[in-house]
């Protein structure tokens, strides 16, 4: 297993089909942590400030519609599938008190996807 640290990003690569990529960012004076588990054909994205899972949604592309199919397992569904064309499981565990935090978190995820497209 390889463990690579790059600034505030940490990546663990395994011999099988799953790889892990972690990164953090201070957003609106709050430390926000991101955890990506890349799987064959999709990925799991966890976003939060503390290690708990209180929200989970899944989305995937459909050959019958341009809008991705999504379902709420816990919390709100995501439109990340539309951007990545992959099946995506998203767990978003941030307090909703700050209206701007969601947009800033989405922008940080987009930045990471541009910097490390192979991790998603």
C-alpha cells in the first residue's frame, strides 16, 4: 500500500480497484475534511467537520435521460454525477447554518477534481 502526502492532501493506493484520497480546507473559519474512495466506475465522497456519517445519497448517469438518477439514502442527493459521468455516493455532513459554505465546499471539490482527476 502506498501512502503519499501532498500539503493537505493524503492518498492511499491499494492493489485492488479501490483507492483513497483525503484532503482538507479551512472554509469560513471551519476545518472541512474530504474523503474520496475511488472504485471501478464510480466513487464515494464524504465531506464533514467530524468523523460521522449522517447523510448519504447516490447518483448515476442514465442512457435514457440527460439528468442523472439520484436517490436519497440519508440527507440530500448530489449533482456530482452530471459533472463526472460516474456513479457517485455522497455523504455531506456539514452544519447548514452558513448559506455560503455549500458553494465554497463545491468549489473546493471542483478544484481538487481539476488538480487530481485520476482520484475521482
